[in-house]
C-alpha cells in the first residue's frame, strides 16, 4: 500500500515538473522576438479578422515611429505597459483591411477614413 502511494506521489510530482518546464519554455519563447511576432500576427488574424499580407503589416507596424494622425512618438515595440501612445493597427470593420498605425489614444477617439469603403469606422 505504501509503495503504491509513493509511486502515485512520485509520478504526480514528475507530471507537475514537466508541465512547469513546458509552460516556462512557452513563456520564454512567447517573450522572444520571434514568439512576440507570431503572437501579434495570430492575434490580428483570429481576433480582429484582418487579412492581407500580415508579415508586411507587421514590418510596417514594427518600424513605425510616429502616429499617423497626431504625429506623437510611439512606445517601443516590446514595451508591455499599455499607455496612451502604445502602438495599434487601425483597421476597417467592414472590409477588414488595415488603415494605419496609430497610438492607442487616436485609435480609440479619432478615426481614419477607409480607402475602400470611404467610411469612418
């Protein structure tokens, strides 16, 4: 009986250790440059349903230094704090194409006109 309990506890401990190692490995990858890019593109594709050449949009988003509307300086790309000048990819909600790189404040309060459907949304 004691041996079975020991075996159960030992295997349970090893399972928890493996899970922790795999989650740690995932977190380390997620915070790497490649992992951050993969997550950002996946987020645009699945949550916002943006389509097109997302690799190109990421390169533009990554290299943008100023907001397209108010010309304020944008936060560095890997800054995890959400502030008024965090980067945002503005997109049309009807035709689902990107319109520009904006600061968070302009993305919420000011709208760019869509070149395809000529509407502010």
